[in-house]
């Protein structure tokens, strides 16, 4: 009797139609919140791009449009944030509500009557389509995983990207619509669309990752991401691991050095069948037989004796004397082939490069040097060592070199990492014969050791992270509050004493309101309304209806005003003086004649215009004085956790720290040593300043074997 696995049956009945919709709807705030965390950085990138266009274009109308858009965005960033977040939230909610019942429809382009489309509209469609396609390619992994999970929720096969409610197209259209609403100037719409390249646009990967994680948290295909990533890594390895894909010229050089025949791509990581020969061998003719390599047995045994007895240094009296080169001269057989000689010489050049790399500590160079004989045996057995990045022996050397940046320089011999590396080298020396998988095993051991240290670091910085998040939240709340007040003051309609009050006291209130808006959204709305009512109450009232409205609103407004001021504990004498001036001004407004003379109306209008002009001038001067983003500021925007930085101390010494955490808005960075100790938090401005002054230097830990091989092949062996 045929049976159906129980887990499949469970999955099919897991979601009802209503629960499927609820699951997908719950993803909308997840994505929207992640978008909100990026809006400040996105706005900054867009404003910088607009300013750059205005400064560099030779077309006066384009310069004018871009500069006006730049100023608009700089002054009204908060409004733009809200529009983008609102548009994206609405668009995602709409997509999610229809995805469960959506049928396949023709694309809009197929229905469009192109005879009615202007050139500008057509170009805009092309620009938007190109951006969407680029974003789909760069976020393919997360999109495919999300397609599979959403398809699982909907009880379908994996949906296509065009059916995914979180596809890039939705974000692109929403941001574009937000800009159209933000800046109604038609000329700016096409300009902004041209600027929105993938590197400037919202970073979709963290958004899609969080949506995937939210589904995983609900138990929806928790393993699909890991398996998908493994397949991706496998595919990437197939495409780019071989040097032939990256640099055909160097690949041909290597083939000429060895056999000139195609390299066996299946050999890496396998135990090769070795054809042992005597003294009359034609050993080392790699590629003559699919999985067979011919090596002189006497020479191989000689290498093993040197490896096990750890007497490599006695051959040449130290590493600087290139002991590998002297092996071919002092070996007990003189029948090494020309290919064997080339293998030894090429490997010697690689180790020469490693030993001359100033970024690798001398202690680690000494340990890597002890791997010369095992590596030579591998290279004689398997020429894929030279052709493939992923060769286990090559990965070991690279991993040891990269790990060396983590060592405590003061007492490296006592460092657990050093002892781990020392044990790995000793194991390879004693155990390696022909089993190349041994190199993979020791690399795995080292990576697991580093992963455990990483977990300890995560635990150690819990408190600093919480404090940094609090600081960032208050800093951003303050910026939003300052912007809220600036927008109103710059109209020129705010009385002088009220302007001082808003900037010194009400900004404090708005900062609190912004900081708790997620928990208490009504608080921010209340604080903004109270401020607007206060400003309105001091404007001239030229009709009986307006004065009646003022009298009716004053009691409630003053009650709210006092409640907010009590919240920030403003009990100084200045509070009494402020309310005294406020009462006097309200009384004067109530007593003023209803009919103002034309001259008085003109005076009021001129005063307002002058104040507005002064505010705009002050803001322009402030914008001009702001330091434009330089290479260091831009670098911080892309710097990821795990990089290592050398900081210069006040006494001139250097200390190496790892970037352990970056705040969501990238305003604060936390660094620790390898064990998670001595952590410190630093603002983005301070960190950029240190990079600018040379007090912070990033450590680049790329593949040392890659660089060594490139250098070695500049003048290849004959």
C-alpha cells in the first residue's frame, strides 16, 4: 500500500485561507520597520547625488532643478521619510492582500498603447525596469528563498519573483511615488529616477533577510536558507573557483609550467591514486591519466622523513635560504622531472611571498613555514593546489594567515589561538601522508574555534550594545525634533520669544515624543499639535470668528502646554516670564482692531518675509559649512562587522580591535578585542575623524596564496 509521509500531510493542512493572509500581513510591518531604519542613510545618499549633479552639470536648467531638490530634501528630510515609509507600507499591504488570490496577468507593457506614450515616459519606464532587474540580480538569494517560503504558505509551488509581494519592483515604485508627492516639480522626477542606482537605493538584502527570518520564526521551512546557501556556494565555486574563470592568461601560464593538458577538476579533496616509480621514473606528468599521478617513491619518502623529523631548517639553515629549492639538489635521487622541479620552484616562490608579508606576525610565519614539506607533497600529488582557490591545503595557509591578525601581539605564545594554530601545524606534520582531506579537517577545527570565540564576543557586548542603541535612538529623536521646529521657524511667522522657547524647551519635549513614538504614537502627534496651536495662537486674528476660536482653544492648549513642560521639569523663573509674555501677547491680539490698515498689513508682511529670508540664509550657511561626505564617511557606510582596525593610542602604540557591532542607523560602532573584552563605543563622526587623521587603519586580510601566486607567475619557471 502506498503511504504518504506524515510531515507532508501536516504541512498541507497547516494553514487555512485566513491564516495564510494573516501570516503574510504580519510581514508588512517587519519590512516597513527595516525600511525606516535605512531612510536617513538613503536620504543622505540621494541629497549628495543631487548636490553633485547641481555642481557638475553643464545644463543650467538641470543644475537649478537638482539644487532646488537638494535644498528641499535637506530641509524636509523628515517629511520625505514619512512619505517613503507610508508609500512602501501601503504598497506592501496592497500586494499582500491580493497575492493569495492573484491570477496570472499580462504585463502592463503588453497592454500599453505605445503610440500614446511620450519619450520621457518611455525612458522613465526603462530606467525603472533596469533598476528593478539590477536589484533582483543582486538580491537573488534572498528572493528565491522568500519565493519558496511564500509559495509554501500559499500551498503552491515556489512562486515567481513577479508574484512575490516583496519584490524590488514594489519598493522602487513606492519610493518613486513618494518623491513625486514630496517634490511636485516634474523636472525633478526623471532626474531622481536617473540617480536611483542600486548602490544609492534602499539596501533590500537586510529587508528581505528579515522577512525570511520572520517566516523562519513561524516554523516555515527553517532549513531552506542554509541548504540554498550551500547550493549557491557550490555553484559559485563551480563558476569562479578555477583560475581559468578569473584569469585565463594566468591559467595558461600554469598549464604551460606543468603539462599543458586540461586540469582534472574532480581531484580536489579526493585521495589520488598514485603510481609509484623507481629511479627511472617519468614522475609528475600530471594529467596523463584522469585520477592517477606518478611520483618518484624514493623522493616522496625522503620528503616524509623530513616532514616527520621536523628538520627542514637543517637543509638550508633557515627560511631565508629557500629550503624548498635546495631539496631538488640534496634529494637522494637525481631523476626528478622538469615538471617536479617547476612545482618546487613555484611553491618556493609562494612561500617567499608569505615570509615577506609584513602583515603576518613572525611567529605565524614560522608555523606556516613548517607546512612547506606537507604542502610540497600535496602540490606534487595534486596540481589543483595551484589552479583552485578552494583546495584544502591552500585554504589552510590562507586561513592561518588571516587568523594571524587576531593574535594578541603582546603574548602571542600564550594566546589560545596561537596554541590552536600550533597544534594544527603539528598534526599536519605528523599525520599527513596522502589524505588531502586532513587539511579540510584542521581548517574546520580552526573555524569552529573562531566561531566559539565569536559567540563569547556576542555575549560580552550585550550591555554596550543596549547602551549604544539607546544613544542612537535619542540622537535621532533629537534630530527629528530639531527638524520639526526648523520647518516652522523658517516661515518667519514665529514671534522672537516663542522661537527661543521652541528651540530651547520644545525641542526637548519633541525629542522625548520621537523616542517613544513606537510605543506611544499619540504622544508625538499631541506634541506637534500643541506646538502648531501655540504658533497659531500668536498670529494676528483679523476676524471675530478667529478671536472667538482663540478664546475657546486657549484653556485646553495652556493645559497641554503646562503638562508637557512639567514632563521635562522646566521650573525655572524663565517659565514664569514666558507665560507672562504669552498672556500679554494674547491680550494684545484680542484688543487689536479688526480692520488693519494697508500700511500695517504691509509692515507685517515685510517683517515676516525678512525673518523667513534670514532663516533661509542661516540654513544655507549652515549647509555650506557642513563637511561633505569624503571617502572615509562613505567607507563607514559599507563597513561590515568582523573587520579589524588598528587604532593608534595617545602614546604612539597601536591596538588592534574588531568591529563587533554596528547600530541600525550606523551612528555608533562598537569595537572589542578578540575575546570580547575592552569594548568601546564610538560615534560615526569620531571614527571617520580617526580614519581621516590616520589614527585608525583597516586591516585587509585577503588571500595571501592568491597574491603570492600572481607574484610568482610574473616570471614563471621555464
